[in-house]
C-alpha cells in the first residue's frame, strides 16, 4: 500500500517513557548508535519522540523540518544508508499507551510520501500496535530467572563502553539488539544513555526520567536507567541494568493486558490481599460487581484465581497457560 525503500524500520518503546527498547530491520542487525542517539541528544526538529507525542502520530521528516530535512542529524545518517525520505508512525490507539513506531523510507529521486500514505498508516497503526503488544506478551512467556545482581556500564559521549562490572555480559547479550563483549550496543541502552546526557545538558527538560522497561531475549523484564557523570573531563554516562521490580513493572503489565482503569484499581487492591468485601467498600461498588471485574481480569491475564494473578505479577517467569 505504501511503496518504500528496502525494509521498514520497526521500533518498540516503553509506553511510560517513550524511549526506544528494541529495533528490527531486515537489513540492519543493530540500529546505528548515532541514528538513535540523534533523537535524544539535542532539540533539533524531526525527532521520532516528537512524532510519538504528537496529536496525529504520523509525520514525514520533510514535514517536521519545514522542508529542510538536513536540519535533522538523523537525516544525515539516513543518507549514508541511501534513504532520502523518512516517514514515522506511532503504533498505538488514538487514546492509550504507545507500544512502538514504524519507519518507512524512500531513496533520492522518488515520489514524496503523500497525505494518502500518512492516512493509511494512521488507520493501520492501532492494528500494528496490538500486534506489537502481543509480541511483547509472547516474548515473556519463556522467561527464566535472571541474575539478581545489576549490571553497570560506563559509556563515553561517543557511546563506547569505557568500563563495566563483572556479570554485565548477561545483560548486554539479553537486551534486544545487543551482543556480548564488543558487540552492538542494545538500542534501549543507547536511548537511555542519550536521554540522560541530554537531560544533564538541559536542566529544564521535562520529558521524563532516563529509564526504560525492556523485555530481554530470555523473556525477563529489565529496567535500564542512566545518569550523566561529570568529573571535569570527558562526559560519561553510567547505565544500570537490573531485574524490574514487580511493583515498578505493574503499570506496564496492566497496560499489556489491556485492563480498564477500574480493573487496574481492583488488581492493585487484590495485590494488597484485600477481600471482595473490602474492595467493594473501597471503590463504592457491590461485591457482585467486584466479582464480575475479577472474571474479566482473569480472562485477560490468563489466570484462574487471585493467587494465580498475584503469582503472575510477582514471579519472574510466565507460562503461556497462565500457571
């Protein structure tokens, strides 16, 4: 429906921070760090993060830069790979969490992306978003217990690893797009590091913390968070990767399972061991209504009881049958 150059670029994002957590491109094993970093390192026009936050959720790079895509650092990286035009669409419903983004490209000398192209992507985005959400759910079904110790990586402002703690190889290899040793830098790690550096240089930046929740190749959830280091010399960024704490992960999981606001309230109360009567009294609804909500929650999360629901949230492994 939308002719494009080479392969589409698929990104997943943390719905909370909108930081990129993984990247897939049929012809690129890993996203070039400078391509991703350009979106967080400065306030230039044409940033993917701005498209994700926009009302329409789809835009071309020519459009967001006022017809001068050379104003965007990412355009210069695109040109190195043969792409002159770029169009990104937010993968999410009109109201609700954003799960990813889709980028399409065209080479120099081809027809510009049209309003019809943008309209089609806008219409397709909710379906692609649901597929992305389901893929994240499937990714966590085979999780095995990760190491308890967090990993610490020190990066230079050129995104080179300067030092690391013992055991961090597990995290580098587990995060999507990464590899052990001197392999490619995981997309989530590069995005968090770039955002941390940008926030340090721009104290008034209110786009949220430099933190992202990521499902690793193992199926385990990790939280990646970064902070800028200033010792008077080279600018460096410290990035910590550690298992996601269940309470911190709860909003993401409830979004993944598409729980309604009322179902989320009841789930939080269930996790505090509140009884049906206590939940009904707290929310000013009848016990029968609570039971109906619980049935819906169980169906969406694939469990059969409150005990299973608590286990699904607080365990670090998830079985496809919900056990």
